C-alpha cells in the first residue's frame, strides 16, 4: 500500500502525544541518563509506543538502537529485546543500560574493582595520544582516564564504561575535562580563559566523580525483573541476522544529512576505540542511495520475520523545509510499498519537536518526527 495523502491518514491509538512536548528528564528512569547521545528518542515516546503496539513477553526488535532508549523501555515494560547498531558508542550505551547492576551497592562495588585495577596499570605515554584529545584534559587527569578506560572497555564492563563516558567532558566541576560543551565535544577556552578560571583547568580526580555519577543513575532505577531476556548485535543493517520470528519492530532510523554521529561523539568514540583515531563515517547518514538501500534491506527483513498481525513502527526525523515528496517518511513509504508487500500503513503520527529537544544552535535541523505505523497482514 503506497500512501497517497498522508495529511488525511490518522488512526487514534489513544497515545498521549500531548505530553511528548514536555521534558521527561525528572520523571524517566535515570538509567536513560547514563551518557549524552545527540538526537536520541525521548523515553516517554518510546514507552508509549511499546505499550501501545506490543504486549508483555513480546520480542521487540530495534535495529538502530542508538542510545538504547527503546531497548531499555521495552525491558522495563517486560518485553524481550533484540537490539543492534553499527556504532561502537551505541553498542556501549545499549549494553550498559540492559546489563546495569540491579543494586546501587553492586554498581559501586564494580566501579571500585575497576578503579583499583586501573591504578596498577603502567603510566601511559601521552605523546601517543592525539593532540586534539590532549587539549581536553589536564595531563594527570588524562593519564588516569586512559588507565581506567583500558580496563572498562573490555566486554562485560559496559555499564561502568558508559558512566565514565557520561562524565568525560563538560564545564561543570563533576566532569573530567577542561571547560567544554556537554553533548558535542568542543572546548570553551574563549568563554573560560585559563588565566581567569585556572581551577577549571586543574587536575580532576576520577573516583569521586564516577561514584557521584553512579549515585545519580540510581536515583530512579528500581532494578530489572529477574531473568530479563535481551541480546545486542554490533552490526550494520546489511549484515544483521534478524530473529526467526518477532512480535514488533520499533526503531528510529538515522537522521540523514542532519546529524553527524561520528563527529558529534568523537571524544567518547576515541576512548572506546583509541586505536582508530579517525572514526569511519556511516554512508547511510550522508548518501541518499546508501540510506535508501539500508531502508530497503530493513523492510525486506521485516516483511519476512515479523509475525502476522505484528507492528512495524518507524520514527522518522524530518528536516525543516522542502517539499512533501522530499520528506524521509515519504521516501520510506515508497520503499516499503515496493519491498515489503505484507506491510500495510495504518497511521502517521506527527510529533512536532519543541526547541528544548533540539541540540543544534538556533534550533536548526530536525523539527518534526513522523511516526509510521505499519502492520503485517
């Protein structure tokens, strides 16, 4: 089914879309706040979509998991989860949220063990560190950060690595860097010159800041139910092997030509994979054909593996301006009509993104999300 007039298509699923305008920072599970991720989906939107289009025990798939918002909310709501993403940062965040210790005491104990192990590591040679990374830190802070990251980046330590990445750069005292922005890493030396703000360039200890971060994360985290069922694949959509059958797919494809997930996460990505100084870009967010090919592959796999009667929900970020036929949601509808004959479009739910939820200066970039609701017949 190819959508002909998306202005007139809307089915009422009793979704509380009005509340999506408001911030959920002070009400959501604080595990969502492990570490910043530009363009991430609001947890309240993920919660409502999962609640409306799946049931407890269902297997929910998210092949573009990003910061892990959908997988975490699905787990909280008692769903099984299959998540995937090509980004090493997404891998760390998603696995961190799904494998977080259920008790604060266990999280603090794990951090203490990693810190103690890191202290016994050999002193790193800062000359081997790229100059742009060195610019962000006091030399001793950087040495300790390198030692901790070398331990925390190993498999099974994703939660503590994500907590560390969450305090990596900012201008506030609870963070490790010289004065810098929080979401996208760039220095703020002009706003805070060293001669006027020497304390902001002083050595910063990791232990107290990491423990304070963990305490903040457990402010609203009641712990998971026993025996939660989840899996994560570090994979591009082209090579991703989907589960044989699943109940629901809810995902937010990359924002094409709007966000640069490599540049905007470059410092955190470097600490995750320091052997790769310049992270490779994902052509899906830069090239129209690559984006269309990725969506076509996704649709074909969903058409095969989604159970009959199951829902496929795509949250599509739109750029401001341009004709309707140029919108990503319109392009995706056309691809699905061609590549996924068993998917029927039921509804388009429009969510206007308020300025407070945008990350770019002057509120540029994505200003609308179109939520495409498909069902397999």
